[in-house]
C-alpha cells in the first residue's frame, strides 16, 4: 500500500503594515553673507592653491648662510638708549643690596648675570606662556605652520630648527618675535591667511630675530625693570604724601611742592641731568622701534614676500579704520584718533610709511 502524501500547511507570512511617508526635508538655507571685516582667506570649497598669494612649499635643499643672526644698527641703538635706564636700575639694586650686608655684592652680580636668562630655553618658554600668553601648536596647526616656516627659512638661509613656533589664541591678525628663539602667530592669522601671506608675516618676525631686535628689546626691558619699579614706588608714595599734606590746606600743599622741587633740583644737579634724559628716552626708543619694523619689512620683502606683506598691511589698515569708525554701541564710543604726541610713542610706523618703503620691491623689474 502506498503512503498518502503529507499534508502541506500554508507558510506563515509576516503581516505587512503600511509604511509611513518619508518626512519632508527642510528647504536649503541661503549661504551666509561674508563678514566684511574678516580678511579674505583661501577660497572656501575650492583649492587654496588658486589664491594669488599661495606659494609652493615643496621640500628642497637649504643653503645655510654663514651668519645666522647678528645685531644691526637698530638693535645696537636700542641697547645704547637703555643705558640710562640700566644705570638707574643699577643704583636701585645697589641700594637694595645694602640690606644684605656682606652678601650685597652677590645680589648685584646675580642681577647683572640674570640677563643671560633671555637665551635660556626654559626661561623663554616661561616668557612665552606667562607673559605673551602663547601655547604650543597642535599637530594639525604644526602641519599648517611648519611647511610655511621651512619655506621662509630656506629662502633666508637660516636653520629653522633654531626657533620655536608658538600660537596665540586671538581673533586679531598679529605675530610676535621675542627673546632669542620665539616666533608666535595668532590662530586667526594661521587659519585665515593664505600661506603666502602667512609666510610674509613669519618672514617679518624672522627679520626681527636675524637683526637682533628681539633679544636687545628683552635685555633692555629686563635691565630697566628695577628702575621702573622704583619710579612707580616713588610716585605712589608721593601721591600718598600729597593727600596727607592736603589735609593741612594750602600750607601743606606748599610744603609738598617745596619738598618735591628740592628733590628734583638735587637729583638733576647730582646726576648731571640724567632724569631729564630719561624723560626723553621713551620717544627715542619708539623711534628706534619704528625703524626696526621697517627693517623687518625689508627683510621679508627681500625674500620675495613683498606683495604678500603689502596685502597683510592693507588688511591691518582696513581693520584699524573699521575700528576707528565703529559707531556708538552699548554706550561706548570708538577709540579716538591718536594725537601727534601719542604717535611719537608708537612703536610701529603708520600704514603709508610702511607701504612707501616697500615700493622698491613692488615695482616690476625691467
């Protein structure tokens, strides 16, 4: 007998549910208007190499110069102008050393030798962090900075590893050369400038190092610091004494003026007018500082970065004009224009003077 076939049961199929319709996508937003105050950087979404101030940073052989750095006329002039400040500071240190008895000469010698810390790498790092508010670049920032720095030092014939690159978290376009080996740029300059203009900024700071401007300024400031602190102390005590004598009406004011006048005459006669010379030193130092800026501009232009540097100067000038013309906001007006006397104390030349000195490097060679 044959077996009957096994019964076939219907296959279980999962129930089908209606699928909900896909949500409608929001309409695309229009592109944001560019900020007119921000300097134009590389074209967004495009190739940065298309920017007219983009430069090639391909590795090549570096021909090192015989003299890596020196001290030009502005660096030497800066040191000479700090001599009166140094003498005043030395007098202050000697007076303080009397408090230490027989060990007073150790205090004086220690202060004189402290200037060597300007070339001590750990001391420079402390200066960069705590005084200049700089930090080490991240790996991505280093990948952005090092090819540009290598191109700048290759053109200058300088060993780039001699210097340390630092970054300042700032929204302004700026850079700094300090101590003996510090080259710092702001994060804004690093992220918004095409590499050619960034190279021009770094070449300018390298010019300060090659010319000796950075270390001479630091030494002058350091050795003038005791005298400045003593001067601030004298001013504070004089203000307190004046307020105390003011309580005794006109007689007290007359006595205060007589004492101050006698002190000024005695100081001038005993120190051969040195205090009067110190009053004029800030203006002379500012003039030397302006000359140092022009020399650093010339260094960058001689390396082939004159058009890029002129573009950076134009961006800085436009930013200053927008800041000056800023309307009344939150009850605070824009900063007033500089007076002729304040311009004499400026350490940087004005925009037109810097462009004028760049003209020989901007003219086409015929």
